[in-house]
């Protein structure tokens, strides 16, 4: 089945800890994205990648880092510099940046 | 002014009625418009995309776009309780980034 997978479904972070969220797609899409969703707010773009080995900051990149070493994979690291990491994290992909985006199932990050 | 604005609702309609969801956007050069449905605790799923003025129909869903008024809407005919969800309007503008509204919560009453 073609699609986007995210893992884990739930993730708990201790203070001062870096955690990495996984996103994999087998749709052969060039572009991939990370969004954060907080209650009562729309999705906000953290980082996006138009092509392998390239990525750009979105609107709220501070405290996050990404890599794009393979077309299929776009992991997001939430660093200890992100002081309010509790949110629903959504990964998406599209054929290119101007095309329709499709979302993975999401990872809910909670702080212990 | 927010880039993409939606009434947060809740919009309550009886089963079988037409639900009308509205969205306005601020970037006049926007070319691509999307409606996503998001059930509580789940990720958004694409309902419709629309790129040119007028109506686009897909089953019980109709998207309407008016670029002159910077307005896009989604009509859901014969609303069902399973349509109860948050509907997100999203627009790709001059920056080529997808900008989301905060969503309208739809509640279909049996």
C-alpha cells in the first residue's frame, strides 16, 4: 500500500532530552513537510524539503531540526531548545511544493 | 488580518440538510485551494481541491471558488452524522507554502 507512515504514535519527552519523530513515504513524492498542530490553532509549518539533501525553515523552526538524506524519509528532531513541545506533529508529502499535500497519521508528543 | 480565515463554529445542522462551510483568504495571487476533513485525534484527509473560479462537485461535496471576492466554500449535501468533524481550508499563495485556516467544527445532529 502506498502512503505515509509516522512513528511512534505517542512520544514522551523528558526535560532536556532530544527526541526524533520518524516520517516515511513510499509515494515517490519529492516534497515533504512537518507541521505542528496545537488546540484551537491551524497547522503551522516547521520545516519542508523540496528535494533530497535540501530543506528550508518554515514559520516555527526554532528548537527543531531535520534531515533529508533519502527521498523516502524526513525525520524531525525536537531539541531541548524547544520549550513548549507538547503538540500533535504531522508529516505530509506532495509531488512538488505546489501540489496537493497528503498527511501521515501523526505523532502526539507529550512532556513528562 | 489572518491569511486564511474560517468561522470556528460549531456549525450545527440536522441530518440530511446542506452544510455550508466558508473560508476567505488574503493573498490575491493564490492559485490552489483545498478542503481537508479532520476527525478528532486524527490527521487531516483531503476532501476537495479547486483551482479555477466556479463550482467543482465530487459526490455529496461541492467546492466553490470566487477569486474576485477571495472566497472559497464547501457544501456538503445530505449531511450525515459521520460528516461531523473539523473542516480545514488551506491555500497555496505566492510563497508556495500551504497556509491553513483554524478550521470549522461541523456537528450533524441525528
